[in-house]
């Protein structure tokens, strides 16, 4: 059985969109170098699917700061150029094409299968 033949069925589930931004090394005016995210993504509107492995639990002890740290999984086509360390912004849409939610974070090492790629990504922010 050729599992790759089923990739067309799996990709019908990719109803979310992601922008992929890759860190670049830049030289500063003083000659030093730094790694930073460019202003524009490398890829825009890549079809994908975000899946939450577990739900974030609120911290009731902190009034001034409620840190959020979750690692959902992203699924995409095998042809999508995602690499460990990339920064992604994922948009989830409703049935009418309106953005319901946006998530951003850094990609871990992608796993590649005959039908798709998947990777965890870290979302760290303060609620």
C-alpha cells in the first residue's frame, strides 16, 4: 500500500493558514552580527491544520501576569518548507472565511511522513 496516495484526502483537513518566517543573520552598522526575524514572512497563506494536544490551564495565583505556554501541533503538506526554528503565525477560519483565532510561535523539528509533515510549535505569551 502506498500511503502517499492518501495525502490528497488528508490535505482536505488543512483548513487553517500559516505564514512562515525564517530567522536571518544581519550585519549591524558597527560590524557585529545578529539573528532576527525579517519584517516579511518567507511564505504566506500555507495550508495547514493546528491541533491542540492539551488545553492550557489558567494560573489563578498570578493577578498581574498569567503566562501562557502551550505546544500545539501543526500539520501541513510534505512540500511545505518548514524547518526547526521557523516562526509561524497560524490563522483559524470559520465556515464563512472569517478569522476566528490567531496563534504564533516557534517550530520544533518537523516529522515527515509519506502523507504530510507535522511539528510541535511553542506558543509563549502573557494573557
